[in-house]
C-alpha cells in the first residue's frame, strides 16, 4: 500500500514497515522548504500509527540519499533574516520530527548524503550505508552556521573531535570512513544497502514494539535538555546577514569558488 503526505515523498508500507522516499532525483533529492514541511507532516503522521514498528528513509535511485538543502532556492526561501528565521524553524521541527518519532527509524544511504541529508541521517536511530557513499556536512562552504540541536546528535555519536572534522574541516567521508568514525551503524558493499537496511527493519519489527519505543525514548531522555538559551538558538540564524553567506550562495549557483571576507 502506498500513500503520501507530500507529492515528492511517497510512502510504501510492507507489513509493519513504512518506507519513505525522497523523490527528487533530478537534483539528487535535495530539499526545498516545501519538502522540509512535508517531512515533518510525514514523520508526525507515521509516529501516530501504532500499527507500524519501523520506518525506513531513503532517496529515490542510487545516486543520493539527499544532497541537502536546495541551494538554488536560497534566494527565494532564505534571502533575509525574517525568511531565514522561518526557514530555520521549519528545518528544526522537520529534523526533530525524525528524532522524536516514536518508532525506530533507519536511514538507507546510497550515493551522496550531504548537508541537510546528513543531518536527516544523524537524526535516525540506525544508518546503513554503502562503502562508496559520500557523507558530510558542507555548511562551511556556504558560510552557514549549523544549529545546536542538529549538532547534538553528531556529538552524541562521534564526539567533538569528529564533529570538528565534519563542521570545521568540512570532511566528506566515504562509507568505510564514516563507519570507522561511528557515523554509520553498519557499512556494506554499495549494491547491498537496500537489502541490509530492509533486513534490519525486519529484525527490528520482530521485537516488541513497546520495548523499542520505550528504549528509543529513554535514550533521548537520558541525554537531557540542551544547555542553550532561546537567544543563543536564534542567533544561529545570523549568518544570513553576512556578506560571506550571500557571496557564497551566489558563487555556488555560478559554479565558482567563494571568496571569504570574514564579514
């Protein structure tokens, strides 16, 4: 049975497992604002479905899980502080809808898993990737400041050292490297990702759903609240008022290298 809460995000159910596909392969499944809103609606609706036991997130095709935010849409969706504040709020609630979903969530990662795509993957409970995937967060290439709540699961998984490699150095890892760093739950040959992720979801579904839901919530509860004030959280959006961000966004669209001025 198939359904959808967004036209570019079809859902296919197989028993107690629901597979959500990011279906925008022409742009490597990059997300625009509408898709971030759609992901939130999708995850919140699936979370309320008590017949489910596991959810798989994947990209259409094998070229990309998700290449992140659609940078070509930045001028329209994120051009000033007011729009950025709204965009950031939507992105945050969308990302957290994955993390807060009551059911275990598996990221099936093939191809590029970059920027917001890697962000979605780190919100999942399990990440299954191929040896040749490309996994990283490219915020520094656009002068973007990555939000606290989205940095937190990275630090939980891999610590501040690897988080610095990702966010400050801008490392893009292969699947083999990502697994060694602790970013992937398991790594398999590229052609076996779908089979392994599907088998993992089936194994999860064989266990007690109440046990799985309790343990997922308990792991999050034990983390506790972030020590961040509302003002600090909002200040993250200040990058949109910098010359560097606007210059970098224009350079990306023009396929040029940005010139950083530090202002």
